[in-house]
């Protein structure tokens, strides 16, 4: 199994801040990493796939980078609607998800 | 509109059974791999099961292996999860999710159906 470890697990930030979430894989997964945003009571939403490709309709303040075993999700200027939980995911093998990063308002 | 709609959740006693359904619309269901993912109250996402587009390949999480059975009916555009020997720790919102194989990501999710296992 490939394990994904996200850091931090909790992040407190303010509107307008630049934040970065890291996802580390226990073994190389090339660039097959996706990021999801989930708000309370809602299904997860695909933000980024193939490590850095924005899903259609996702604001450009979101960006992703990385390959191999280390990946990052960056939000360049936090907006009120960005406070949510973020998950990374790989599909080289199952199970696919990291443990999540909860982004809270400071 | 591309859509997945789950149904079949509810309250069940420990040891009981439940069958979840996921109705797909707006796309060629038979062309896509599908998964069930669950989320216990206040917890993260937990993958449950995978089925290939034809149904010939199936995977399960260790936590449900031997108790849950995934299946699909491509003629009815439907995905199923038969859950037997349910435990309190199976209490969760259950989502069905479509996989886009070329990008190895879950691009469409249903709204979820709540399963509560309690006496």
C-alpha cells in the first residue's frame, strides 16, 4: 500500500494569507496526485489532478506542484469560501486518501 | 447534467444488512470505474471499495472485506454496495464516486447517504 501523509493536519490562517499544504507519499507516484476540497455536509470536490492541473471552474488562486513523493497545494490569497478540509489522493494503489488538512479561520 | 445519486441509507441494528444504490446519469456509466467512499462523523475520507467498468475487477478495504459486496448493473446505470454484518464503526456517510482513469482522480461524487448502525 502507498501511504499519503498530509501536513499540517490543522492550519489556522486569515483571509488574504498564502497557505501551503504538503502531501508526502510513502513511495513514488509520478505525478498522479489529486487534491480535493470538502466543506461541512458536502461531498468532496476535485480541485487539482495530475499534481498541477486545475479542474475546470476552480479559481486560479489554487495551484499544485510536485512529483515523485512530495507534493504541495498552495492557495495564493485565502478567500472566506476557502476555509474547508483538503485531502490529497493517489490512485497508483488503494487505499487512496491522505488524512486531511483542516483549514480554519484565525 | 452529469450526476450520481445515492440511496438506501438508514438506521440498522448491529449485525444487520443494508443495500446502497448509486444511480448515474448524464454520462456513459459503463465506461467508468466506480468507487464507494465513506466518512464517519467528524472523520476523514475512507475508501471502501472499487469496481472496474466491466465489473470484472473488484477491491475492498480490509475493514469491510468479507462483509461488503460491490456490484454494478451497466444496463441500469447503477452501482450497488451490499453491506452485511454491520458494526457500529460502519456508521458513516457513504459516497459513490466516478474515477477518470486517465487522470487517476475521482471527478464526480454523489451527495452521500447516511448509514447509522445502532441498537
